[in-house]
């Protein structure tokens, strides 16, 4: 079989000329630690494999000797985390069920490490101590992937060891029965109108728990990451109900995709099927849905899941992929970005791309992630499009190491061994504590958090160990297994245990184009050639460009060191203007500074193109800019306008459209509590509310309910101004139920508006497009000029009539 990779345009974001961030220091360096390319010796690889083993046991023994049978180890206090005993962390604690989660999640890792004695001991503990009849609300998603998956994988490997290692003959399938019991306790969550499961369920009471009466929403990944475990459970027990329910949930999700873009949102209503959040990407809230589509095809052999995966994959690469970056868009408006940051969960994506056979973009995105790690030491929970920290936590997640492992397996490139080495050493230096490994609360400070998730043992250390292991080092052939999203092992032989009571095929659902990408390429890729152009994507050294092709202004990337060198050779100098943090630069061109006359002419052409681009950007920005206009005083015909930004969730005021009315401040000012204290005074007026405490769209709905004709949201950051900061469009939650215009105003602009309101308590304002306000003002000035000219002509004529007769 072969893979036909789609041709995906590598569209890197074109930075605005006025926001180019020039913080790249070009240093020619041959430091192998920065650009690891050397092969790793068998000796060093073996040493790293053993170090990964020691890391696992340091954390495992800390858990077993201190908090067991708690669900998790708290490594700083060296205590256990129990549901209902340890101080609550809110929804985060839905993963806990007081069922020794860390041990169950870790069982199959012990087998991979070859520690059969500890595995047998741990299995006996699980059978003796773990029970599920608890009045506790748990996450269906987390309980399935960690507990059901952990029990199934351990059961499969226990039977494997009975045959291959002649051990554990006492084992009679107890963990499979435990998995079946837990599966039945999760089934009530599937009793919804759509068949899509609730996000949470009570282990004893099902959905009858009073706290779950208002349960409505779940995430796409939560509902779409069930099938592997439930199909395996059905096929191993002979009970079809689990697989039937999981297939139905996947079918229901597929029907909810946007038919125009083939994208999915991230949060939906399980009863109505309506989308609550229409953000679409590959990170938090949706990640493992894509993973389970592809792996369901691999494990179960049902080609409809391959077709669905390919449809979604093509959409992601068309709309979400921006070169090596992956930026969320709106599923119903896929050309509109819904956020300007990426989260660490998307690090699984290159690994999935490897499995599906699309290696080149996998190499590119992985290289971007590696540079983020080098820039911040540890990959933060989220970072912005200019690679600054958005959320600073690091929870010891496995996704980046997982992708590193799959890229090494696919390419044999020792670069990925070097990447894994750096990841391992970084964890040793920054996360290891006396009692295990602690999450990092902020990668900027290195401060620890009293948290060690079960996936650290189940996934992070497992993938590190596998990365440095040779096939002969392992007691099982991992190529005969599928790794679940929690890195539990399910054998491909499960497909042979098909269930004839349920038909999985829908032959009329897909066409032949949906199967164009079917299995990984068996050819070796040379990733170095793909990584090299991206080596300075964030920061780093500046190799000379050898291409003779002229760099155009449209292709220019300020984050690309080759491009910076090229414009320098063309005689172009960049000078920061004002505060460096604002990223404003000015370009100067001189033939004398150019490397040659030819490149000097190229520089002149580049400057002309950049000027045209700047004009186009200014026009586009002006077209989106909103104006809040008002008369300077009650008698004056002169108006002034303050700039404001639009929103994605409210009607756009275009052309000659505007809203005019008296302005009133919300009480309380942040307009988050229903009802407003001054709701009786809001109807028919334009409401002003301050940013903070709740979402923009929540404020808009409250203003609309009170009868306001429009809403102005003012910034809560003192000193912020549209003159120095880029204007942005406010994002919603995917619902289109706001019918009034909503605009955003920075603090300095609102200060001017507030001063006018103090002078004139019943101030009337007009909200409109800024470009229309400019045209309106020009039209007024033209009319005034015409009136003045006409009056001057009349006055001149009158003067001539009054001249004395003797002058006639």
C-alpha cells in the first residue's frame, strides 16, 4: 500500500509591518547541543533507556510507598489525592473516583519494562482493593481511557504472560470482569437524545444524581474517545452493548460536522446536538476525537472511520494548519481565526500524522514544538503565535514525547533520539523531587505544583523508555498493538473477534476520494531536509540563503532568519520605532549598503511592494474598525470619533448602517450578574460595560435582554489604547443569538468618552464603521465648503450692486 499525501499550501502568517517583532539575534553557531544531528551510540541509547526506567521507578515507588491506594500522588507533600478528602480542585477532580487510578493506569508499563513480578503483585492489589460502587461523580472520558483502558490492557498482557512467560496461572480474567462492571456504570451517560454521552456520571446512581440534572454539555474529544476501549470490551466479553453505544456516539458526532468545511466544534449539547463552542482545531477539547477515528479503522478494520478521518484531516490541513503552526478557526467561518494561541495538547498531532502517512508536515510541526521547548525550557501549556507564554504551566504531558517516538520509528533519524534525550534531561533537572516528579506551575519561574497525574507513569515515561529501546529489548512486539490515547496497548487481533450482531458499514456514506490516504509510507524520509528551513522559525542561528530567487514582500517572514539576511543583503535596514515591546519598525533602503547592484535593485522593488502591502493592510484595518462618534457639544455640528473594535458574534454595521442613542453605564459596571440593577433605564439606549469577570458574549446577552440597542465593552487595563495596541475582534462561544451591535474600546479611548459623559449626562453617540464616519465627515466638510462658497458669491454680487453711480 502507499500513501497519497495531499498538497497543502504552507501558508505562514504574514506579520503586519507595524507589528513585526524583531527580537531575533542572529548568531552563527556550530553548537551541536542546539542543532543535534549526530548519531547516538548504542551505549548512550542503552544508558538513556535505563535512566528512563529509573525515572519511572522513582515516581512509581513514591506512589506505592506513600499514598497508595489513593488515585494520585501529590509529590511535594508526598501525600495521596482522594476524592472528597483532599481539598477540591473543582472540575479537575472529576478524573478521581477513589479507585487507585495511578496503579491501574500504570499496569501495562510494568510489563513493557519487563518487571513481571511487580506486575503480578500490582494486579493482585487491584483485584483486592479496587471497587467502583461509590457515590462519586466522575468524568466518563477520563474514567474510560485511564481505568477501562488500563484494566483491559492489563488483562490482555496478563493472559499473554501466562502463555509466553509461564507466570500468573492463578489469573482467571478478574480484571476483564472489573472493566465490564465499570463499563456498565458508565453506560447511563449514553442515555441522551442524540446518543452522545454526558460528560459525567455517578458511579453508583448513574444520571439520577441531583447534581447531574442540568448536565447538557460535553466536549468533542470527551464523546469521541470511547470506541477503542468499548469495542475491545465488547469483543473480549462477548457483550455487544458497549461497542454499539460507542459506534452510535461516533455516528452522531459525524453528523454534526459543518457540511461546508468538514470541521468540528469543541463543545456541544448532548440532547439537542447544538454546538456551544464552534472553535475548531486539533488541541484541547477535540484532539483525541481525530486520533480515535484513525485508530478505530486500524484496530477494527472499519473503513468508514478512515474515510471520516481523511475528510477531517483535509479540512484541518486546509483551514487550521498555518505552516508548522496549528491555529483554531471557527467551524462555520473557517477563514476566521478564533484564538491567537496554541495549547500543548496539539503536540500529539505529528504522531498521528506519522501513523496516517503524512510525514512532511509532521516533521515541520514537531520542529516548531521543539523550538518552543528550547525557547522556554519546558513546553508551556499554551503559547501565542509569536511564541510567548500564554499559560505557563507544564503538567509533564506526554504528547510531545509521543510524537518524537513515532517520528523516530518512522524515519530512523537520530535527531529524534537527541530530542528525547533533551526532554529526559530537562524533566530530571526541573521536575524531579524527592517524592516523584512534580508538575511545574510556571515555566518562567520553575515553581513546582503539588501534582503528578497518572499519565506521567502511564504515558510520559513509557514513551521515553520505548524511544530509547531496541525491538529486542522489549518482551512484546509493539507493532502488533494499537496505543490508545492513554498509551494502553490493545492487540490488532481484536479485529478478528468481530461481533456479527451489529453492522458497522454504511457503504453509501463516502466516496472513493475519502480513501485516498490509507496507510503509512514504508519509505524512509530524510527529515533533516524538511527541518532545515524551519530551524530558525522562532529564534536561533542565521545560515546564509543560497537561493537565487528574489524574496518578495508578500513572502517575507520577520521570524525567518534567512529572510532577515536576504533583506540586509538588499541594502534594507530595520530600525525599531518607540517602545521595542510594541514591535514597530521602520525600513530604510540604501544602494550603498546592498551587497551588489542587482540586490540593491531587488531591495528597491521589495520596498515598493512593502509600501503597497502596508496600504492594503491599512485599508483592511480601517474597513474593520468601528467608530463611536458624538457631537462636541449640544449646539455644535462638529463631531469626533473614538476607535473601537468589532465582535465575531454580533451583527456588523456596514455601509451607511449605524446605531444612535443615549449612552448609559451598566450597574454593576461589568454586567455579569442578572438582572442589571439599572435594567429599567437601559431599554432603547446604548449600554457601556467593563471587561472582566465573564465573557464578552455573556455581557452582550445581558444587555440585549435588558433592551439595549448596542453594547460598548471598555477595557479594564489602565492605559491601554488603540493607538499603541492592535485592535482585535471579540470572540463568542459559537452561538449566533446576539442581535445587537457590540464593540470593544480600549481604556484611553473610553476615558475620553467618560469625560464627555460627565460634561453631558444625556450624551448621544453613534456607532458605525470608522471608514463611513470618515466619509460622512468629508461629505459634511464638502457641503460646508459649498455653502460657504455660495454665500461668498451672493455677498460679492450684493457689494457690486451698491457701488456709486460715478464709478459705473
